[in-house]
C-alpha cells in the first residue's frame, strides 16, 4: 500500500483592518484625513467671512461685503497698458448685476488717451453712449431716458454718476422686451474706479437696496 505524502505549505498571513488589507486601509485613512483637514480649513475660512446674512470678500485691491446668496466673481486683465481688476456680482433669482472695475495708473492713462477722455464726467458720458449704441444695434426701437445725473462721495472721494433707463432695451428669454435700468459711477484718483449696476425693470429696484449696501461697504486699496 502506497501512501501519498502531502506537503502543506503555509501561506503568509496578510494584515487587515475591518477585513480591508492594510495598504488599502492606510490609503483610505489618508484620504479621509486630508478631506477632513481641507473641510476644516474651508469651514474656518468661510465662517470667519460670514457676517449674518452677508459675506465679506477681500484681497489686496478691494474689500467688500455682499449678501451671501449673491454670486461674486473677482477677476483681472493684464496687458501692455496695465491691469484692470474687476469684481462681478449677481443677485439670485432676479436679473440684477453689479460690476466694480479698478484701472491701475497705467491702465487708467491708456483708457483716457485711447477714448479721448479727460475726467470722470466724460467717462460717464462715454460709457453711457457705449451702452446705448450696443443695445440700439440689437433693437432700433429701444430709447434712452435719463433719470438723474450728479455727484456723490464714495471711498472718501468725489465721483460722478448717472441713472438712466433703456426703454424696451432688454430682450428676455420669454421673447418680450423690458425696460433696462442702469446706474454708472466713475471717479479718478490716480487710478480709475468704475461701478456699474443694471437690471430688468422691477428686478433692478428689488436689488437696489443691496446695491447701496455693497457700495457703502466697499473699500478700495490705495496701493497700486
């Protein structure tokens, strides 16, 4: 009678945690730790910029406070003439937009020279004409009606402003034309600062209080 000798080879033991192999468990743990740290940094940053129903945004060029349900997008454009820093803000659920533009000293000089402008009032006229001409190219039946012109003090400086309406100037998604309300503010202090607020009829007036709050809460850096 022949016996077959069976050799049993012991397999090496693999360490596991909760039935997951150790390398994979360590990888998952590392990802969770990093995600947790990132969330903590985001949460701390977010909460330190919250002021009740408002959010504070700041960089080395501008500091402002706006309703935290508004969309805000900072940007900048640099070319051989200088740099233009912009902040775009949009109200939720309605058509109302606000733009703050800061031309540095070089960009301001180039803007004035290229458009043959001399002061803040001439900038207001130029920008208003640009808006009117752009809209009229799309709708010949639109018409501009001035509401108010004057001066005001912002950032501790004197600025020019105009308020006007482009009648039947805005074509909505429903195919209807609506009045398009505008406010344009401009000032020169080495650099040029432009503030534009516009919106569709009632939407403009609905968001106007927030526009005033943002404007009064905004600070512009004196540094170039």
